[in-house]
């Protein structure tokens, strides 16, 4: 599985991958999880896709997208501040220039053939590693997100535990919680699966070159 970064300046170049990403989001968040999301022509999009986010994508040798995440500066607009504003938050929480929000993280379970032994699938781990690697390469030290309790447990199992920013709350049909994750080398080394491949180093990141 290969990790690539799609920033606003290369949206057109990677149009096909982005279309696959939006379809994957529709399948996971709409069909599988039953969340109240906007789906048009089989693709899940919302207003935060209009703010020039950077996307982290995982794809296989046939360029089939197996995982995705959307990254935006935590200074806003963000889902954490605007869509999930009802989540209880620590009064000391303040967005800063070294903080990025991750949202719409998902992995295609159809690619999880061969998963066994209770281990997390390499695609999930590769996505975590890609988010950390890109964050470090671009000067971010902290990743914040709003997620559900199931995904909070996955992060802990992966060795990238989330520090809660407040207590969980019921939103729609799930128990949601906001949290912060460190974007540091130690976390990258813990979550990075064997044979991890990304093109982030080619965009100026020293992380994988020194860790290879």
C-alpha cells in the first residue's frame, strides 16, 4: 500500500484518486456507518472540502484507493470547531499554528483480506504513519480530531493514543469524543507498518529518509 499526498495544487492531476476517495467516504460513512452525511451521485462531500484541504490517500498497485483522511489547519474552519461544537471541551484548549485537524478518516475493509490475529490492518497503520509524517514535514506538532469511541480504541491499539479534549457525548447515532494526537517521530516509528511506502519524503520530508 502506497501513501500519497494530494494538496490543492495537484487536485486536477489526481482527479481520479479524489473521485475514488469521495466514493469510499460515501460507502463507509453513509452506507456502512449510517452517519448523517451529504451524498451526491454516490460521493460524500461537505463544505470543508471547499477550503483547500490536503488529503492523505492510501492506494494499491492498481491505484485503487483503500484509505483516506482530510487535513485542515486547526485555526479553522474545522469540523471540530463548527460541526462538533457541542462536544464538551477542555477550557484550556486553544488552536495554534502547530495544530492540524484530521477528519473523514476511513479505510476500505475490502482490502483487509488476510487480516488475522487481532492485529490492525497495515492500511490503517500506513494511514496513521502518513498523517504523522506529513504533519511533521509541514511543521505541525499536534493532530486534533473528533471521532467515535471505537476509533479511539483503534488509535490506542496502534500505539498512538489520543488525549481527550473533553468527555464523550452522544451525537447522531454514535458516541463522539474530541482528542489530540502527537505528531512526533516516536509515534511514527510505533505505527509505521513493514514495507511502508510514501511520496512525502520526495516533497522535502527528512523523516523516512533518516528512518529507512
